[in-house]
C-alpha cells in the first residue's frame, strides 16, 4: 500500500468516536441550514461542545475559544430564526452594503493580527496566524448566518478551504475531510437559497398576474 494512503487509513481508524460524532452533527448542521431549518442550531451547538474539547487538547486555543462562542451563537441563531428578525425566509432579507463588508473585513483583519501576535508572544499555541484569522472571520460569517445574510456563504467558501489545510496538518484528518465536504455543501446551500429566491420571485409574479 502507498505509504501516504496507509498513513491516511491509520489516522482514520484512530479517529475517536467523539470526533466522528462532531463530524456527523456538523454536516447535519450545514445541510439543515441550507434548507433554513431551525434544527440546524441544535446540531451546531452539540457539535461545537465536542470540538471545544478536541481543539483544546490540540493546543489550538483560538479554535477552542471559537467553539465556545459558537455554542452561544447557536443559541442566538436559534432565537433569531424562531423569534427574531430572521423568522422570514432568506430571500426576503435585505443584503448588507459592500461598504459594510469592506469596513468589517478591515476591522477583523486588524483584530486577528492582534490576537495572533498575542498568542505567538505569550502562549505555546500552534499555527497562530491561520488560527486567529479563521477564528475571527468564522465568528463574523456565523453572525451573518444567524441573520440569514446570503453573503455568509461567500465567507465560508474561503474559510473552509483554509480549514481543510489547518485541521489536516494537525492530524485531524476526518475533520479536515469534513471541511472539504463543507466546501461542496456551501455551494449546495448557495444554490438552495438562490432557488428559494427565484421560486419566491416567480410566485410573486404569478400572483401579480393573477391579480
């Protein structure tokens, strides 16, 4: 057997049941989010609790902290989709301006750089730059999802591609593979939300014609 393939098989076999559980729930979260199902936030919350433990053990402290905040965001997302402004379908949500995105991208980049420098200077954390930038932008993208902003999917395309490398390099082969699957699911989610938008538009036109 090819040495690389053999190593991959060994890592897969060594994957804990906790990581497998987190992976399954994480995939479920994104599939449910693609269909704007409220239950996506429950799957996300449980998955993130598991990942908090795994990331802390790997000394990815920013990722561990990210998972804790994700749990809180899952609760916030559930409330928003159930009782808040995000009760409506995504196609009815007004998009934020490009100026908003430019401003926050600059602010978040500076914040991530400060976090990376702090971790590099005062801790034994590994991969501090990738860890910090993916952490900060992941929180922002998740917040956009809680508000059903379509732009969240564009951020996730970039973030998930980086996560494939980050997790695989730390030995979390299954989780790295998960983010590879995520890339495909993000495209699927974008398509689903667009199909919903076109469907709603067609329905409105039909109703106008009937009227």
